[in-house]
C-alpha cells in the first residue's frame, strides 16, 4: 500500500500529470465525466474523495490520501 499523502499533495500531482499529458481542464472533464468546475476544485485540494480517486484513475495515478 502506498504511503498516504495530503489532499493538497494529491491535487498537485494530479494537476502536474494533467499538464504533462497536455490536457486542458475541458479535455480532462470530458475524459473523466467530471464537471470542469469540480476538477478545478479537486486540483486545489477540495472536492469529494470519490471524485478525487476517479480523477486519479483517469490520469493513471495511484494515490492514497488522508481523509
């Protein structure tokens, strides 16, 4: 099991991966079926845990966060 990280660290990792892939927020929203505004919230460290994990999955990231 991966060492748990803070929500902010997870958010930063997700944004970094999205940008590495060259995806806009609009493209990421389309691929993840998560509203663009919600993605912005997730990338700032907010939002629900279920959506956080779904977004990480779409980005190909394995994360474990403190709840």
